[in-house]
C-alpha cells in the first residue's frame, strides 16, 4: 500500500535564526528541505501552509478573471484595453511568486533569500501594472494631459526598480561583518603573508561564518543579514520599499478622492477605490505590527498570525482595485477616448521591459552576493 511520509516539523530553537519569525515558536520546516518536501508541505499544517494557500487560491481566481477578459477582448484592435491586460497579468504574477517563495523558502538559507528577492520583484512589477492602469483609466479629469500625467508612468518604473533594490537590500548587504573584523584582529600581513596568533586558528576555523576556511580575503565579504543584526531597521526599510511605490501610484486616487472630485471620475468606482485604500492600510498594519502573535507567542503559529492576515487583506485590496479599474474603464471610456492621450504599445512594453530588466538585475546582484561564501552545513538534508 502506498503511504505518504510528510516532512517532520521543528521548533524555533531547532532552526537557524535566519528562518525565525517573530512570535512563531513551532511548525517550522527543515531548513534544508528538498523540493519534494517543500511541495508536500502544502498538504501539511505548518506555519507556512496558510501563507501559501492565501495567495495560491487568489492566483487561480485572478488568472480566471484575466483569461475571461482576454477572451472578451479584441487584442490587436482594442488598444484602449491594453493597459488593463498588463495590470491583470501583473495581478496574477505577484500572488504566484509569493506562493512559490513561501513554498520553497526552506530549502536553504540562501534559497530563502532568493525566493523573497523574486517575490519583491513581482510586487514591484504589480506596482508598475497598477500605475499603467491608473494612467489609462483613473486620473481625475483636471490632471489628464498634465505634466504630471506625462511623466507618471516613467517615474513609476523608477519607483518600482528602486523598490526591488531596497527590499532586497533589507534582507542582505555585503560588507565587512563582525566575524571578519574579529579575524582581522588576529591577522597580520607583513611581506604579504598571513600570520595567526598561536591557538587562534582552530577557534576561527570553527566559526560557521567562514565555511571552514579562515581566509581574511573571504572574511571581508561575508554576508551580513540585516534580518538578524538589525531586525527593526530591516522591517522599516522593507515597509518603506513597499510604501513609496504605493504612494506614488496612488497620487491620482488621492487627488481624485480628496482634492479634485467631480467630472467623469465621479462614478460608482469611487467606493471601490475607497475600499481598496482601507484594505491596503489594514494590510500594512498587519505586515508591520506582527499582531496578534507578538502578544501571544506560540498561540497563532499555524492559524491567524499576522502574515496570513496580511495576505488576506492584500488580496482583498487587489480585488477592490480591480473592480474599481474595470468600472472606470467602462464608465469613462467615451470621455477618456475624447480627451486623454492613449498609452501606445511601445510605451507600455518599454516600461514593463525596463522594469523587468532592472529589477532582475537587482535580484541577480544580491543573489550572486549570497554565494560568494558557501553556506555552512546545517543539518542532514530533509528529503
């Protein structure tokens, strides 16, 4: 009879600090899991299971909606709908990337960081997709064809690329680490040779940061993880990396709701824009506050911790945003075609391609930096 062996789970004390989540004490997967074990964990209750499914199921829903719009659109001839298609495609990418990141982040310490680098890149791409849709359908009447409107998408590309870089930097930065400085004090460099104090070589060699090789040249470029050394700064940088693209993208919404109401923009979509803003603020709160698990460590390890709530709020915010954009596209079509400059295919494709190339360059740079020093062997690989 065929039996399925699920991976064993560990406590926070049994996994390296880089895998720790604030207020989460149990339900950790093995820090060197195989890809098979990662996939099997989708069907096992771990502290990541609902993180995965709260974005995997919405990915299926958004993909269904995207395919439905594609079937109803005459793509070669309906240039008015191109920005919507870009936005809806991006809305499918970010939940898929997030699900994959949470699924495979336990394969190793480096894999964990790379998974989230890709996740951040997908979020940045989604922010650009939102800006393209906003530029086409959401701008208030008085800002259409303005200088701000002309430069809005271009600056959204810059904002998205900077967001990817800063969020990757918040996990890792290559600089001289404390262990490297400790080794530097043990090393003298007369006539180009390395000398160690008697008895110090073995102690330095045993330090896992050096991967078993006490080379000062390598030590100077040891990976420094802000998540471990300065977790509050890390969180602040990451919140900032997500907040300023959202703020830039939402300037037309803020203007429309609070400064320049009326005209063709005063329609049924306004309520959905308001709901989108409210859900985004709630998602930001859960992401930054680590509540409720910070108040009751161990009580919400599997169900109800802040990252799960953040995922749910983010998905609801995307749903509200999508409804608002679809309504604006339909209700304002006549006015926009008569008064707005359309986004042409070269402009849209150029913006998306530039964002992809620059964001992937950021990801490749930070990923390559991780492998300048091999990871110490943690535990026997979980298969």
